[in-house]
C-alpha cells in the first residue's frame, strides 16, 4: 500500500473514532506511521483529507453549529450500521458533543433518526407540490418521480444507503417513517396507474404496487451498484440522467396498452 492510501486508511479510522474535530493531523500521522507533514503534502489540510474520504457528506460544520454536526454524524453512522446498531454514545463521539446534546436538540435517538430521514428525502414534498399544482398526465407523474429518485441517488448517496439498508433490516422506527412520509407518494402513484389504465394509456392488467416498486427498483439499484459498475465497466462512468432515459423507454414499453388491431383480424 502506498503512502497516500495508508494515510487515507488511517484517517478514516481516526475520523470514525473521534469525528472531524476530535481528530488531529498528528494522531492520523501516528496511526499511519508517518509524520503529520505528509498529510499536508498529499492533502493540503484536514478538511481536504476528510472530503477525500467522505465526498458525499456535507462539509464539516462550523464549531458552534452543534445541531448540524450531530445530524451529519448520525447520517454517516446510520447509513453504515443501521438504526438499531448505533447508540447515542456512538453519535455523540462521532460529532464530538455530549450525549445530552442529542436529547436537547432531537429528543433522543428516534427523533434524530426521523430528522435525518425527513431532511434527506425533502424532495418528496416538491414532487407532491408539482403533481398537485400541475395535474400532469399519468406517464409524466412517473417521469417526475424518476427525476426525484435520480436526484436523491446523485446528491445524497448516504441517505440512499440508509434507506436501502433499513429496507433489509426493517427497524420499527423506519417503518413508522415510511408509513408517514410515503403514504401520500403511494396514493399519487397508485392514482396515476389507475388513471392511466382508465384512459387507455396503460395496460389494464397491471398492479399499481408492482409498477411503483419496479420503477423505483430500476433506478435506485443503479446508484447502489455504482461502485461495482466502476470496477466491471471502468470505461463507462455512471450517468444517472442518461440511465433514466434508457430505463424510461423500457419501463413504458411494459406499461403501454396494446394498440387494437383493425377489425380484430390478423393481416
């Protein structure tokens, strides 16, 4: 392993143990068996080193912004370990705060978890507002929702990992969030399927649940597997917008109603 990779590995360990502000360049250098000056040589400063390891996370917050620091630390830990395996003490240590601060700002671990999930999926409100305001046709509703999913995958990969991890682990707090947050989305998408079938745009034999799950799965798995794609297809970098356009064609082919033949007879 070269020096740069050694420093990255050591820094990730120290950041996970002590958080951004609790970690020092000297300690990272000692963990890597090198001098702290090499960190400045390779990465310029501690913030640049942190961003190298966690490019998807918000930039480290100012010292006084305790609430934001706690939320950023919680997102990172919840995404990696899940709700049940992360403790208040883990989050406090990661954010370099007293455990009491989590109760003060969020009312406890469950409140913090809900805050992370709601803030991470705030684009849903925008999607609902557009649908309610413009009343687009059924196929456009699914296209809009696809854009929301692509934006989530591109801008907030840690939130995406958290949601998919919880879909597998299934904590009760997450189930409550799904019931509250996504009930309106489900209603909108189901209504779009029913309206599309009634107007002859969609097939009449499709199940709304299958359509919703299928469209989300086609898009979100692309982002979840982006790391493997870079290894398997190094010449093709992931492009969410282009992938969505291709999958949209496949998706609509499966939903489109068949055109009736003239007179019901074969030519």
